[in-house]
């Protein structure tokens, strides 16, 4: 499922136009991205939590040459599903 599919489903279930549904889907994901960029945790009851985690700088190896390289510190967005979602996945 992609953004368009999600917007189509939202439009069908809510009676919105497809254009309005697409704007809503885009706005929700933009809000999540903006909150994550600010370092906030996004908690959606019944769905799960998005958290920003930081990875430290570390040494790695180039698999082609075996040369040691430095991997910079970075941030990543993780998702932990709520119990209701886990139960649906494992039903």
C-alpha cells in the first residue's frame, strides 16, 4: 500500500474527495516527520510509537577492499507497534 492507495481508502470510507484525502494523508506524514526531526516521540494509541534513536560513530570495513572506514554518527526513526497491531499480525 502506498500514499495514493491509503488516500483512496480514506476517501472511500469517509466520503471525502480523493484530492482532500490525499492532502490529509500527506499532512499526517509531514507532521510525523516534523515531530521526529525535532526529536519528539510520536505515540499513536492503538497503532504504535515512532522514536528517534541516535547511533554513535563507529569503525567499519569496506567489504570489497577490507579497508577500515569511519561511519559517522546518525539518527534513525524506529517504530514499535502497539499490542493491538502485534495481535493482528500474529492472529
